[in-house]
C-alpha cells in the first residue's frame, strides 16, 4: 500500500511539470538573476587591472624628462632719439632732431619653462585623461609621490610594472572576481536549459520527465565550482599563482560558455581524474599481509581483462606479476616546431626560416612529477620535428627555446610553451615559438 502511494505521489509530481511550465519557471528565474546581477553591480563599483602601454610609457617619459627647447629671441624696435645742435654763423641756434631706429634683442624672459612640479602635474593630467579619470584616487597619489621622490630610472621601471586599478562595470579584481564567475556560469546554465526546452517545444513534445529536474538543478551548483577550479588551474600553469587571478573580460566569456556547456566541462575534469587520482585496488590475500597496494589505471584494466576471459581464473602470482608491471610507455612523442611571426620584421622571419630550428632545445615537463624529457631533432631536410622517447601518459608542459644569431651580429631569442595531455592516441604536439619580447 505504501509503495503504491509513493508511486502515485511521484507520478503526480512528474505530471505537474510540463515543458511549458518548466520553461516559464527558468525564464522567470533568469530574469530575477539578471536583475540581481544588475543591482549588485549598480551599488558596488568594479575594477579591472591595466598596465601602461609602450606608447603611453614613451609619452610619460617625454613629459617628465625631455628638456624644454628654448624659444627664439624676439626682435623689437628700440627708438633712439639723438638731438643734434647746429649753430648758425649769425648766432641763431637751430635744433634739428634726428630719429635713429636700431633693432635689438628683447630682454623678455619666457614664462613657459616647466620645473619638476609642473612636469609631474602634466604627467598626472595625461594619466587621468588616458583612463578617463577612472583610476582610484589613492593610487594616483602613490604615483604622484613616486614621480617626485625617485630617480628617472626607478620611475620608468615603476611605471612599466605598476598595475592600475581602473573602474569597470565588471568585478575583475580581488575576491569579487569569483562572484562574477558564478553569476555568468549560472546564466550560461539557465540559457542551456532554456535552449533545450525550446527545442523540445519546437518538436511538439509537451511531456516532461520529473527526474530531469534534479539533474538541471544540480548543474547550478557544480558548474560554478568546476569553472573556478579550471580558472585557478590555468592561472597556476601560466602565472604560477593561484592567490591572485590575472583576468580580463575574456574570463566572462569563458564563464558563460562553461555554463552553457557544463557537461563538456565535467568530461574535461573526468580526464584529469585518471591522471591526478589513479584508482586503488586490493590484490587478494597479498593485501592482508603487505597492506593496500596502489596500482595505475592501466594495470587495473589489464587485471579486469584477464578475469573476464571465460573459463580462466587468475592466480595470486599472476596478480602480483601485473601489480609490479610498469605503466604503459609511449615510445615516441613528436613535437612540430613552427614560427609565430608576430613581433618580427619580414627580413628577420625570412632569415630565421632559412637558418632553421636545428639548435632549438625542446623539453617535456610532467606537471605531476619531476620528469623532464629532452626531445631530439629528426634529421630531415626542411622538417622542424623533434621526438621524445619513452614518455609516460600524462599532462606535460612542452617548452622550446632558441637563440639565433642573425646578420649584423644581431641576436634574437625565441620561446614557446604549450600544455597538452599526451596519450598513446594523442602523441603529437604542435608548438609555436615567437620572439621573446613579443610574449605576453
């Protein structure tokens, strides 16, 4: 009796939610969520980090340290009245006035010569105008004090490295960046569900399975956390820092896409699971005597295949033999070097390609260990391919460095880096190297 009551309750609950009702509910929830987003961003200003561009640094350097060019001296007409007295023979006196005009240099001092305080004021005015007066006032005061207290070399170094907190509509600095991620991921998840319901309605489906609701609600919880983990991982790999997330508007786009395709995001994390957290299984009677043994996922699959063979039982000796087998090794991993011409002149690009990448150093760094594998170049005409041998499957950072001496004894440095998940099926890496000064 109780079982039938539960089944009837579940059926009633499932029949309440139709495609149209769930669509309307999600649409209203999305409107409320966007309203909350707009309200919170209205009452609290957001900030974004900027750095001075090369052109801005050059202009500031001219304002602060270029000497004033003296204006040419002005010419004025100075009237010299000379009175000549002429005495006639009869005793009469005749006064004859002669006016002589001679051009002389004017003794006028220029008032536009700028001192240090004037230069600093001009520099601060330029900074305010470049960023539409959106930089925090306390940071502007720090910059002003620095300009007036330190030498030219120290000021230039400071301006090149300082990170400006500029007012922005989005929350892209500090701890608020995580709230920005959560907002946009949830918007993406809801849009994904609404899109799926719209397709169902277009196909004429009105019935809606009640068990789909917990799955869609669950995405609202796991998608934001999964996205934050991916962002922190990327930030650590690129900047070796997980405390401060270096981000811009691109993070908003990624957060929305991660919510829109949250299923794909979970599939990505599933791949990392086997690498970061390999399975642990006990090995029969040997587990009681020597403790729990850790084996890799590949070994576990080999044991499973042996036990699955019909009419065959696996002995403890065979299990022990498989336990100590080495994990599967990839014999060769190919790295194809290509040139990224950004930041290069056409003559430099042509000369680098003519010389080739024979002297490049290519290495593979395992992110889960200390393994560093050096790849060797394949001796083929016109091919810039390097091969690393005996590579274990996993996540590797592939790096390439090259110092090339061009004509006129000009030395250029090239560098490239790429993170890739290397397996037996995916055993090739395409790596672009670019001029070191052009790397972000």
